[in-house]
C-alpha cells in the first residue's frame, strides 16, 4: 500500500493547515456563499486516554484526534477534516504503528444530533468515498496526520472512521475498532 507523507504539526489553525493538508478529492465539490459555515465536530479520545491496540502483551499503538467540518468556504469549498495524532508507545516493539482512515457519505440525513457516533437515523447505506493509511511510525512521540475530504454532492450526511493498527510482518495487522464521527450537511 502506498505510504503518504506526514504533515508538519506546527500549524494549529484550520486555515493554515488546509493550505498544506493532504487533500483527497472525493466526488463533486460543493461551492457556494461568501462566508464559511462551521459544521459540527469534536474530539475523539485524548492524549490522556487514547485509543490503543495491543500486539500480544505490548501496547503497540495509540491515537486520539478531532473531527471538523465547514460548508461553503470561499477558498476551499465544503469539506471535513479528520485530525489524528498517533504513536508507538513501546520502543521494544519492532513494528510501527499507523492510522487507517475511511470517509463515507449517505444520501439520507442520518444524525439525530448535530454531532454524533456514528449516525443513528440512516435509512440508506453508507457509501465509502476513500480509504487512506498514515505512514508507519516507530516513534514514542505523538505525530500528527491530517486528512481532508470534500463533501460529496450526492450525499446529505458524512462520517469519518479511523482506527490505530500495528504493522506486523507475515501476519494480519492487529487493529483497534473504528472510531466514527460525522454530521449532516
């Protein structure tokens, strides 16, 4: 699988990051008004309580992150950003950790609240827009990896799913379960 470059974590503002963030164009771009409208978002897990994956008795990878969205931005269009920070916390593990992220859209309004897990009011099926993997890392320091997807004009709801995995040679990679966040647009 092709490895994607990591992005610097020094730029904290959404507008600054979007200038250098890895952009994956998925479907048609919605464009529109002069002012960007924030879509619901929020954090999942935290540095103090990250999601983790075990490889045997070793904690082989950890991640936490945030999900943001905006509509009708005059420069970037409409989209969702999935920010993840991940690491391999134990140096005695020979395998690197990585994040696997998927983007989905749905033609039905799926969220009973403005931001929820993982869309509870769907009558239609989630359609996968894209799947990406971060680079494998063997560092015990958290590194940031940011994904950005344009909203699909065929949908009305969007969600991201992400999980932390350990890269294991000659075996199936152990992964934690997907963490989903999303909203209607």
